[in-house]
């Protein structure tokens, strides 16, 4: 029985369309995630209001520029 590996060509096709993130991009994504997590904790503890939360999140999107910022909701 002969076995032929056909994944090599498929991998090349998929990888050529893939956009890779730089180390700086990954760091910004991570920093945004940490800031978001901290804000949710502050909101849950009553340290900030929903309005303050949304204002800070908007500033964080501008500061960290996460990859999906364009499609993120403005208010939560």
C-alpha cells in the first residue's frame, strides 16, 4: 500500500493568506486584555460605574489598538 502526504500543498496555501502578528502587536493585545479584565473586576466591585467603564474602555481601544477594535461594541 502506498501513502501520499497531501497536506504540504494545503499548508502552503493556508499560510500564504495568514497574517502574522509582530511581538509588539501581541504585547498590545495582551495589555488590552489585562486592562479589560481589571476594569471588569473594578466594575463588579462597584469601584467604577458603567459609564466610567465605557469611557475607560474607549480610551483603552485608542491606546492599545487591539486588532478587532473596529468591530467591538462601544458600550457594554
